[in-house]
């Protein structure tokens, strides 16, 4: 029997990038199809913009989670650097706690919102709106995991071939 552990590990480690790339492709293709059907054929594709909106939500939230991994979210620490070292540590610990609390709140809130939207279909595709709100809950939970991994010392970087490696 073949060992799929390295492949599974790679997929789990690159989950945000994989889903965001697929979502970006769906956005580009559905918007392109919508433009083509609007200006070339007599019948515009009504579903194209709704699908692009759904995919864009997935792209945004999975991309935000990927930015946690790579420490790409902006940080303004000009004032904190001027504080005494002990106070800097206190401010940083408070910042970590505040971010984790926000991630927990958004996971809870997103989950509630997605569950409430299960019976509410989208206007054109008639898909449950949980497909739109679900990534909020999932990605903020993923942000908790990635942030804790980052705090524990796990580092991701992009190498010269633009492939993500974990150190």
C-alpha cells in the first residue's frame, strides 16, 4: 500500500494557496464568460456574476489566512518600539491575545451566520448562502491554527522557484 502522508501533509500545509488559486480561476473564468455572453451573444449569463461573487469571498478569506502564515498583514509598531522592553513584551502579548480573541469571535459568528443561511438560497444559482458565509467561519478557524503555528515557531517562506517551503 502506498504512503500518501507526504501528499496529505503538503495539501494541508498549502490549503489556503490551493483554494485561493482555484477561487481566483473561478472568478476570472466566470467574469470572462459573463462578459462574453453579455457582449457577444444575445443572452447574458445571469449566474456568472453570482458565481464570481461566491468565489471572490473564498479567495479573500483563504488569502487572508495565507497572509497569516507568511506574516503579510501590516503591523505598525513605531510607538511600541519606543517603549521599554518589558512594556513592549506586554503590548505584544496583549496583541496576540486580542488577535486570537478576534479570530475566535469571527469563527463563532461566521459559523452562526453560515448555519442561519443554510435555508436561504442565492438569487440565481439557488445555492444555500452558507456557501458564501461558510468560508468566514472556516478561514478564521484556520487563522487560529496558522497563528498558533506561527507563534510556536513554524515559519513559511517563498523560495526562488516561488514554491512554498516550511522550515
